[in-house]
């Protein structure tokens, strides 16, 4: 692809189609210092002053600095202009205008646009005037006569701060962009993929804060390329890990490798498993945890395939792969095509694992929270968990959120993209009974381990699959007989035991979707395409689904 990036429109066209070879694309994209400068939003100022003609030097100074200034001479015109022009970023408001005063104008402005920054400019230094202005939520105030440098400093402090952060973030990301691309294509091992994923998440969060749309687009493209290379890596190595070759800690060894060795019988340990928690969601929640606990280790594990609760969470608590669970617990294990709850025996699996691991036993409790009533009971009983040496709390909210977002239009609007999905997760946690329970527990000396069973990925690319009636309905993996599918879109496992999976039928095949692909049947294809596109799903191969956080903390 030989495309020169000249402005934001061209940028949009570039990202409408994914280049066949992203590395060939880097030379042009690395030209994006010019992109960011050219499309950067111009700051628009509304300045209301009855003596506006006397402010020409200040206005000329601002225009030369690249600001757009709209001037009015009274409060009524200021209100009209503010109502009509939504591009106004900040208002400079003279306090002593005749007719509608500055303070009266301010009050009416705040009624209509409460978050619009307003700088009061006044000759009156009386304390009561300043108190009334500050009480009316002005952002700043200046005393006449104002000089241009004062104005510039105020603008940079209030409005330009976002632009400066955006430019600095964009500049820093450009420097690392090529390095990440080179690393992605350098034959990474499982540890290096974790590093790549964490670096991409770090940039996602920084770019979220900078509100740089173009940088978000470029980063999304880079993450897509990373997921493509990661999928190839997993396809080439997954069965080797199952054969015993060196690989990452996975779901079946998580407790024995990352949790049990750190249990101190003198200090209660609480394992909090948040279903569907991705690494980026953890980073959003991390500051709130840090207020309560001292983080001692941020670690990771890889979810097994399928990256779905039935397989990954049972593997975690049983300490073995699903094929072995089915052999050891034939009555408790249910295959996809069998009716009944697939995660009803986690407590039994955990007890069996503890009995096999600790000769002297371990005083433990298993708590599963699946609705608000259970959550409130958990919060009320939080301190009782201190009587255990080991307590497991499985909290299902994030999983329910991802499913509800698929089915409810209002949640699709609230969590329309990755940034909004992270924000919604944070809002839930801040107001949840879980946060209240953690606050209680943090007052005592405990060890807290936060982890998950798998993550989710926002799917966008449909792929057709044909199967019989017993083929599973999951969008990111399928198991069935005589499956027909696009080979380029999947990891196909024709011998499930090689992937540590049970075999529902003699001819059963598992297929796992790569990258952001989701499976659809030909029937009602367009309807389901529109219904599931841009929803968060799990079960397949992606950085978001497979690389999971394990965070060990201690009360402060």
C-alpha cells in the first residue's frame, strides 16, 4: 500500500481497509507528527466585554497564536452565541457589563452548559464579588488590565492542557510505534507477548486520556496486527505446550504456581476471581485497589482454549485440563452439547485440588456471587472470611456486563467502544458491594489475589460456519462433527485430547476464532452479523482473551 497521509480525511480512508502487510505501511504512518498537528482542534474563545474595542491588542495576539476568538459586547449576545455555537471551548466574561451583568450571565451560562470553562475578568477586587464568582463555578479570574501573557497562561492551564498532553502523548507513541512493530515481527516467546500486550494497553490508556482520535485509530491498527501475529504464534505452539514443552502458566496450573506457594497460614488469603477481567480493565481499577492494598506482584497467566468460563474456570479450580476433569469427575463434567449448568461443581473441584496439594488440609471457603442479593450478603459477611486460611470469591458482574451489552441497546450506547467499556467497569466497581467488602477486609491484615478466568475481545469480522444441530452456539469457538469453516480464520483441533479437551463424539472437532473474528451460520446471516458485530465475546484466540492478570496484594 503506497498511501501518503496528509490529513484526517486521508487517515480515515487508510484505516477503512486493513493493509495486507502492515509493516510495509509503517513508513507512511510514521509521518504522523504532521497528521496530529494538522488535524488538531482549534481552540475557540467567546469573549464578552462591553469595551471589546479596547482589547484589540489582546485579540490580535490570540489570533496570531492560533486561537479563534468570537467577540460580543453584552451578556445577552454571549448567551445566544453560546447556545448556537457548540464549538466554543472557553468563555472570557467581563464582570461589569451594563444590562445583564457578568455574574448574571455566568449563572445563565452554567444552566445551559455547566461544564463550559468560564474566566471572569473584572476591575472589581472586592472579596464578595470574587466569592460569588467562585461560588458560581468560574474556572479562573483575571484582574484588569489583563496582559496577553496572563491570558495565554490561563488558556494553557484550562484548555490547552489537553492539547499539550495530546501532542506529547502522540510524540511519545510515535517513537515507540516502529519498535513495537519490529518486536511483533521478531518471533516472540510467550513472555515477550505479555510485554507487548502490556505496552499496547499502556498506550491505550494514555491515548484515552489525551483524547487523540487519530492516535487511537493508529493504535487500534497496531493492536490488530499484534493479534494477527499472536494468533499465528498460538496456533504454532499451543499443542506443544500441551505435550509438555516449556510454556506459560495456564489455567490448570494457576493455583499451584501462582497462589498456593504464597499462602501464609498466619495471614488469611482471599482470591478474588473477576469473571472476564481483562488486563486493561485491571489497570483502570488498579488505583482504587492501591488505596486499600500494597501491590506486591503483578503477574500473568494464559487462559486455556476455549477461553470460556466452562473450560477455563473449571480448569483453574480443578487444577487440571478439561479432558482430565471429565475422566476424574465423569458425573460432574458436562460437555457443550449436554444440558445443565457447566460451572456448578467448582467448589468440589477446588476442595479436591486442595486435598491433593496440602497434606494437612487448608481451611477454605468458596463463594460465588451471581446477583445483587448474593453481592450484599458477601459484603455483610466479609469479615467472617478472615476465619478461613483461604477464601475464593468468584464475582460474575463483568461477564454479565459483556452479555448484557450484547442484548441491550442502552448498554451498547454506554459502552460503545473499548474506552467506554473500561469506564463502565470502573463506575460499576466504585459503587459495588464488592468495593465495600474490600474496604472492610483492607482494615485487617490479609493477602488479596485478584485474577480472572479469561478476557474478552470486541468482535468485528464475521466468518461462516456450517455444522449439525449439536454444534455449539458460542461465537468464538465451535465443537461439533463435520464442521465446515474458513480454514484461514481458525485454529482447528481435530484430536481434542491433544489440546487437553474432552471428545463429546468420536469425530468431534474444535475450532477457535482468531483475532476479532466471530462465527455465524448462513441462516439469517445479515441479521446476526449486525446483531453481534462490535460486541465483546470470548472463547477464541486473542491477546485480550488469553493473557490474564494475577495480582498479589497485602493490606497497607
